[in-house]
């Protein structure tokens, strides 16, 4: 069935370091890959997305890369700040819906 | 800004009770979704609706039903609540049909079934 695996489940970094979260998907027809950030007490919010005709996309300190051949995509956060601490979810399109990963809890220590 | 509101932040119910979770969006979005969020399992889709009166099963519809009588309102119903339905429930909406659009989430309802 359609599945998205996400690693790691928890990630701790020092402020200023980089953080990388990786996801793999099973459906070769998937062509849209969003990333959502969920802060404490709030619902998830879209932070960046990428479509299958693009290999990389950047928005200030965050970037997403996509390898369609290997069916994996990654979120990169550079120069991490304490306000980056949150749970991050990757997702991939399935049949008529998004399939979400299991989430990564990122902690950025000052 | 799009606003998605959920009727309760916290809810405690007893086993066997009928439970209604209400969600309202204020931006005339076509699509609405109900997810449940559990530690280690991520977000799992329960039901979604691409139009008024229309509903589609997601990945885990068992034990749930939905109602969408008006475009802005999408209700999740637990006909007979059970302890394994204790979870965080998230409602979301998106502008047009299909999964390729940004989903806007409400703050969630944490439901405890005793």
C-alpha cells in the first residue's frame, strides 16, 4: 500500500547547526511532496513543498531535495534557531490524498 | 488569513457515548479533512470531503462517520466512543479539489475516552 517513512523520529541539534530529515515513499506515481511544521499546541503548517519536476527548492534557511529514482526526499534546515524546535511532517501524494510520515521532533538547544 | 476552528480543544467522554467534533473554516474552501494524530503514527486520514454532501473514506474510517451539510462546516461523529479512539483530532481545509494544495489545519481537539 501507499506508505511514507520518515527518519529520524527525534533530532537534537545545537543552535546554528544544520538539521536534516529524510523521507522515503512507496508510490512511484507520487508527484507532490509538502513539508509541515507543527509547533506546540498548534496544527501543522506548510513550510515548503516540491513537485516532481524539480530536484531542489530553497526558501531562506530551509531547502527540500527530491530523488525520484530512489523515491526519497529530504528537508534541510541550516543555521538552526530555537524557534525551529517543532514536529516536522513530510507527505507525499497518494490516490486522491496526502500520505503523511510519522513525524520528527526537532529540538534546537541554545 | 485562513482560519480553521474546532469546537473544543479538550474533550472527555465515556465509552459508548456519541461524540461530535465540529470544524468550521472561513475561507470558502472546497475541501475539508479529518485526521487523527497519535505518537509514532503521524497524521492518519479518517475522512475527507471535496464538496458539500460529499464524503470519502480515508485510511482509518472504521468507527467514524462525517457530515458536511454546509460548505464551511465538517463534522466528525463517533457513534459509540471507545477507549482506542482517545487521540488528537485535527481538521483541515484546502482551496480546491485534490491533494496538491496547501492544507490549513485547526488547532486540534484532544479527545479522551474513559
